[in-house]
């Protein structure tokens, strides 16, 4: 049986919405970055632990629609294990492509994750006393 969700979202988006990866609070994170979208009410906090200049662990807490949950999950998978410089190169388009696309009205959701990740990395450097 087809539902509205199946007509709007790819199977990858549905999978990450139903079984989000790396979704948990990380009280001992090296840094975190938070962002929200007042126009839709979505909010996201990304937590990172860095080891040997790599994102060793990443998690997030998200409040939002299925697309926000799925994009946060996918972003965490794309960033985990990457060198910080590589993680900074992840784009909204990378997240959307990894999810086999998003409806146009939901593409802003991928911006949340990328922006929160960049803020977390900026805060990591600030916490270390390095300029960003």
C-alpha cells in the first residue's frame, strides 16, 4: 500500500527516519554545534569527539520532520571517521545525494546538518585555543 510518505521520500530517507544512526546525547563531547530553523521549527545539535585529527565519534539530537532526522543521520555517517578537513568539505548536496534526493520543500533540512557540523568543528578549534 502506497502512503504519502512513500510518494514523497526515497527509501533511503525512510530508512534513516525509521532507524536513525548515531542519535544520542554525548555529554563528554570535545565540541558541539547547534542550529535551528525558525521557519519550520527544526533544531539540531551535533556532538563530536576528535582523535588524531579525525572525527572519531559523532552524534546528534534533532527535533524535526522526517527529512531533518534522516539528513542528520546520514550526515553523521558521512562525517564519522573523516579527517576534520574532509568533514568540512561535506556539502548539503552530498547529504541529499547519499539519501537519493529530497523533495524541494525539504532540501533546507540538509543545510541544518552541514551548518551544525561546521559549528561543532569551529567550536572544537576554539576549545583548543586555535583560531578558525
